[in-house]
C-alpha cells in the first residue's frame, strides 16, 4: 500500500513538472501560427504591390487582361522568391 502511494506521488510530481516546462516553453516566444501569419502578411503585401505595378505597366502597353495577369503573376512570384533566397544566403 505504501509503495503505491509513493508511485502515485512520483507520477503526480512528474505530471506537474512536465506541464510547467511546456507552459514555460510556450510562454517564451510567439507561436508558430503567429509567426506564419506575420510572414504571410508581409509576403502578400510585397506581392500585391509588385502585381499592381506590373498589371498597370502591362495594360498600358496594350496587352489584354489575361496576358497581363499570367505575366505579372509569374514575374512577381519569381522576383519575390529570388529576393527571399538571396536573403537566406546572406
């Protein structure tokens, strides 16, 4: 009987220690979801600015909407990916 009480006490202490370490590690910084959301907002803003400028230049040049949409989508995606890769290298 005495051994089972000690076993339960050790088990409860382990649960408390694990839960407190998880709580402290999660409180240390922002969650991955928050980091992803911030990175997505930055990337979406950069893409939108690039796309809008490209779309205006392309349509002013006399090309159709579909041509400009495909061209600008490819160009801006490639440009932003290249910039991100260059930043990762440095």
